[in-house]
């Protein structure tokens, strides 16, 4: 049965979609069957594979609102072993808010059940919000990866989000586990970046992936190229980093994280 991994953070612009697309593509490259699920209304996963609204037969909203079978919403990416379900939210902002609020918090978990044996990994790109789409993702997930941009306020933005995850774990999904925290947009030439990395690794102990994702122009070119970075430049630093992350994830021991915010800091306790 495939593992459901949510890529989530309350903060926008930290590399959630980049990680969803390129980690998924790297796992597929290594021979694993992967389904990407776009829960972000921006629809960036579709764009990453060159799909626009007219290429989409059905998507996550059709599954939630029209009860379309999940199999009807699965689209090919063009890469072997890698498929995706688009978000297909094309309406104005008011309608988006209406649709986002209508899905029961356990709906995604239910609709994935018929296809749990068809894939090795389900990777969910979550929106940078605490609405029902995020609740759906975290309730359906077996584990979670949280990208953290290497900036000064990174840890302060984590506290509230980790408390939310603890609530979901206690009330909806007691089996939810952390895969790890992923440092993104890393530029080791910057002294502040190095200081932030040291603080994050000290605060979160052994829960931070060894692999770090650098700032890399090839990663930014993914939507333009219409495929994950590994498909057009597998030797660039971005592609190598996500391939390293995939290999680390495949051998990474899953831990439970209990987090609480205290005096603006994040306190983390691990249980193996």
C-alpha cells in the first residue's frame, strides 16, 4: 500500500510545489510509482508539466464536489511512473473560497482508498493556508515533509503550524508521522543562511534532512520546460539535490514529532 506524504507549510514561497514535483519525479526515476496530488488553488503542479486548464479532464474539485471517481482525474505527466491529479480551480477568488470550504476534512482520505495499491507514493502539494484543503491533506497523509526557507523568521513561522499538526494528529489522524524538515533555497555563500541552518538543525535536532535544496536556476525553469528538472538536466545541482533527497527518504527512519510553541520558540521532542 502506497505511502501518502503531504508537503506542507503555513508559509508561502518556501518550495512546496518545487519539492512535490521534483521529489516525486526523482522517486519515479528510481523506479517507484508516484501520484502527485495538487491541493493548491494556484494549480502549479499542472503548470510544471505543461498542462493548462484545457488539458484537464477532471481534478480534485470534481472529486470533492461532483463525486467524480478518482481514476477519472489522474493525468499522465509524460514521465514514466509519474502521474498527477490537478486542482482544477478556475473560478474567481470568491468562488474559490466557497469551494475550498465545502470539502469535508476526511474526504481525500476516502477517495484515495480505491487506488492505494496502484502507487508506491502519493505526494500532496498543500496550499499555504489552514483551510479545509490542508486539513484534507493532513488527515489523509501517513507522513509530512515541511520545507523551511533559510531565513531568519523561519522558526517563528513554524510554531503555529506545528501546533495545528498536533491537533490533527490528536483528533483526526493519530498515525500521522513526520518524514522530516527540508531546508530550501540554500545559498551557503550567505553568512546569515549558515547561521539560520545551524539554528534550525539545533532546534529540530535530528529531524532535519541531511539533503539541502540550493537556489538553482534550473529548478525555476521547470514550468517553462514542462517537466521536472531531472528530465531535462539531471546533472544540475537542483536535480542532484532532489535525487539525494529521494534516496534519503527511502532509507529515512520515520519519527513522531510533538511540538509546542513557548516564548516564540519551537520545542521538539522525538519518539522513534
